C-alpha cells in the first residue's frame, strides 16, 4: 500500500474507507475535492444543504425581506457554500480576504507572494473552466485606479489596486452546476442534505464523522470546510476534545446604500473598491445591487449582492470595523452575537435602517417610516425593515468609527453624506471568531482532522478559501 507522509503523519490508500471526507461544499471544499480527486484519491464531499438547483430562497425573487426560516438556510448551506449564492466577486489579490501569504511556506516575502499569486491564478482558472468570465471587471494597472489611490493617500486612506471579476448571482448558478458535473466526472461522491453532529474520535485521531441521523462515515482524513457558519460546531469540538481555540478579531458594522451616481466615480473604475483606514474598511460593494436580509438561528443581519441581469438604481457596500477584545473578555463571537441580538431586539427581528441625516446628527435620533420611504432621494431595496437609531445598538467605538469613515469617504464619493442620498442598515457582521491551532498542513491537534476555508479563521473570501483548499491538496 502506498503511504504519504509529507505532513508528518502516515496514511494509506486502499484500506476500504474513503481517503478524504470533506465536510462543506463551499469554495475550499470544492477546490480540495477537485485537486485530490485528480490525484486518484477517493473523495466524499458532504454538505447539509441542497444542490444549487434546489437552493431557492422563497423570497429571493423579491428582496429576501420576509425570511421563512428554511432549515438549513438555502442562502448559506448547500453545494457552493455561501459563496455559491453570492454575487460571485473574485478578488485576485492575496491580501484581500485575510492574508494568503500566511498559509504559504517560503524563505522570503517575495517567494511567498509569488506562490500566493500562483494559487490565485489556479483558483481563477478553476472558475473559468466551469464557465466564469475570462475578462476582468477591474484592473489593478488601470491609470484611473492609480489616480484614485493617489487621492486616497492624501486623505489618509488606503485604496487597494486589484484585479477583479464579477460573475453575478444569476450566472454563478450555472458555474456551480458545471462544478458539480466536473466533480462527479472525477468520481467524487457528493452527499447532500446530511448534517454532521460529531467526529469519530479514537486514541487522539479522527476516523470519520457522525451524522445527525446517527449514521457514520469513515475516512482516513477529514477536512472541515464549514464556512463562517461553522463557528458553533467548532466551539463544540473545542470544548469536547480540548482543542486550542484562540479568539479572532470580528468585523462589525453596517451596510450602506446610496444612489449609483454617488459611487460611480469609484465603481466605474474599481467594481468593488477596497478602502481601508485604521480599523475600518469597505467590503463587498454592489453597483446597481440589492441589500438583503440574512436570517441566523438567533438574530438577523444584512448583506448585499448584485446580479448580472436584474439591476437597481442603488449601490450598496459594507462598512466594517475590526474589533479585538482584551482580557478578561476575549470571546469575539459572543461579543458580536450580543450586538446582533440588540439590533434584532430593537428591530423586532427585522434589520434596522437609519437615514444618513439622522446617523450624522450630533446626538442621533431614530428615523421615521416617512423619512425612509420618502418619494425623493434614495428608495430602499430592502423594504421589510425597522426605522431605528443605530447609535443605541452599536458600541461607541463602532458607531463613531463608522461615522468617521463616512466623512472620509465623502471626499472620494461626494454626496455620500448628503441628506437624501444614503441609508444605513444594521447589523452587518462577519463572524471570524475562532482560530483553531493548526500545523503547517492545516491539521488540528486531533490527528487526521483538518480545517480549511473560513471556519479555520484564516480566509475571508471565495478566492482565499479556494486557494486554501488547493494548498492543502498539494500537501499530499
């Protein structure tokens, strides 16, 4: 039997069970499954959700305003992961979506960066092979982008120069179908609508997983690629098996919606501008897009997307503050959940929305229904909302950080802070709450149990998550 020992452990092919069980069919799991199956390993790809054809949010055809609490959520679970139901932005830069260089071994930054771009190009080709566009939506070497970066520097802002692609929520469905067919042709055993409950643990090693229906799937190597929604399961594993879980910074903020013409000087150059200053950053800009509601088990949050065919007259983007806590309270997941709970409670289990005029007041007041749904200026693309006062539900650090950010962004996008142009939705939260201790091959303290993608706390985008899956596969 053939052994492989690149990562300091020994396993064998041809012993009955699958070589690899990948839990989570998001970008990291798809990439790992593709690469490992090409090498001849037997691979099972497991996900609690449905195929892309059956991942239908009952309200997505309108505006996702009234969540019907499908279990599991068709937006977050299923083949393609949360990224499979996103608008398909591919940021071809190793410094976006966490720092990809941290996942790569090398003797110098230059060597690591070169390798990082090699993996990014591999991810890009994976999507192209499955039907994604070849052409770029935005280019890092665009002279207009360089001028914007120069202007931003004079304002104390970092405007990142990026190669970007945009697939679109509607076209991404066909890309996911093509990925499904590709993996099937490579004899990957895809099992959907099965939820993991525990791992099979014996003498310090993981031998497989236990499902919610009490059945078991055994494998020589188990890769957990559960995405951001896997934090609770990660916390469960940490407590039961004494895994070292370090708190990770969490991103908390708002979704800003403004008129297309306010942002077009930026978005006509860089489709999804990445602007940073201190502890805040812009994220996931959607020209002609839609603000959407995301329903969690305990609270509601907001997000945004754009489609290739259906358009609005608004642009939305996230404005996020990266929060780190100090001892004795260092659990950022609980902290973020508390803020999300406050917002959900204040909004009657609906997202909160406030006009920019109220948000920028010296002492902010609650917006009224009439102010939100007025007939002049911006009209919200998410309508099942509660007019509120974000000052009362966000901490001072976050609220004033966002207000400072809006004042600075006004210099790049004139009109952003003008009375009738902009709405502020809350909360938008990116739960990157725990960092499990992993070796250089992403193996945990339990032998043959690996973490990949966003649940590892080490990636934060479609591209970096998929790259991590490819990197792991190359260890074998």
